[in-house]
C-alpha cells in the first residue's frame, strides 16, 4: 500500500473519482475533515457507497472517529460491511484500546455475515501512543499496520514538523514497533499540497527507514508516493541478480555469495526476494 488517498466522507461526489485514481488505497475520512454538524450525514454517505461499491481493485479504508468519541461505535456499525477492507482508528493509546476495537469488529463481522476479517490500521499520534507503540502493534493479529499522525502528535506540544531529530525519533520508534509485530509502518500526511518536492523528500526519507507507504491528502501526491515506495528499476535488477546468485549458492551448500562486489547472506537475500515480490505485485 504505497499510497493512500484521503477523501472527506462529507464529499461523496469525490468517492468514485478517488476510487479510479492511481492510489493503492482509498481512505474515506469520518474524522478530522468532517465538521461535527456533518458527522451523521457523512457516516451515512460512506455506508451507502460501501453498500454499492461492487468489485474494485483498490484497498478500501474508512478512518473512523476515535475510540473515545461519541461517534466511534456508530461509525463502525455503519461501515463494517462487505466493501470494507480496513478500518483506520485514530489516537489509539494502548493494547486495551485495540482489544476493545477487536471485540466490536468481531460482533459486527458476524452481524454482517462477512467471510473475511476487517483489518485495523492503528494511528500513533500521542505521546502515550508512541511510548506504547509496540504493545499496540502486538495486541491483535487484526492490526495490519501502524500509521503516524504528525499533526496530533506534534502540534499540541509545540514540536515543529521540520525538526529532523523529532521526525527521526518518531519514525524509527514506530518502524521498529511495527517490525516487532511483523507488520508495516505508514508515514503520515504532508499538508503542503503545492510542495511536491517537499512531499517527495519526506516520502523518500520514510522509504529509507523501511516504511511501506504514505498518506496522500491530494491526488497530485499519488504519483510521488507510488514512485518513492516502489523499488526502482536498478533496485529490482540488482535484487533479481541477488536472488539468482543466492539460490545457486544454497544449492552448492554456501551461506554467502558476492554479487556486484557486495557480500550477500540471508538477511540481504530475504530483502532481495521482498523487492522482487513488490515488483511483481506492482
């Protein structure tokens, strides 16, 4: 999921257009982009669209309101249906939060007669959530990824987004928490939609830290996200040479092999295989 395009649920006229975009995933937002007075109408619009979505070659996500809000349960009761792949819950702060979500989703899946589980993308966007990120990631096998929410994490405590030390600390903390659980980490939104160079730079840094993708708040950001989080032609070519050489080395009973002057052993071979799989998928 290299790119995830946000669409406000109060703008159902955008849903089909967003679904036809080049983003890997579409995230219908019931939270921050929807005014309080419009919450019910937006929820109904999202549920109606999901009910008639049919088959689309895109991951469908709904970002609900937070577990501590009066809208949370109503959001999930409305949108857990056949067309939904992932529910994105903001401001998760503990493993207990995840377990509560898990129990509710099990009930709603049974009620809807779903044949597959709805997965959970957990937002890390508070100091407590950051401190307990690994516990959140490990709380349920329903959690498919951790996503950073920079605005909610940084703005209330006066940390400026451009501070590299703060970014690196948060990104690495979330990335290693996700890695411990064997799931993906996703970078947060970049609000300056006219600054594509800034978006690309931030996406490139996230990719170098092992993140799997990034939120897009405007369609113009999609191509940059897909480019940043997809392996380059050079990386794919090298990965294929590594896989070929590694398989040959294993057949000879060797545990290491040199490829283009680089000493390759198991971790490097595993990563090369992952890159080859990504190339095939995209």
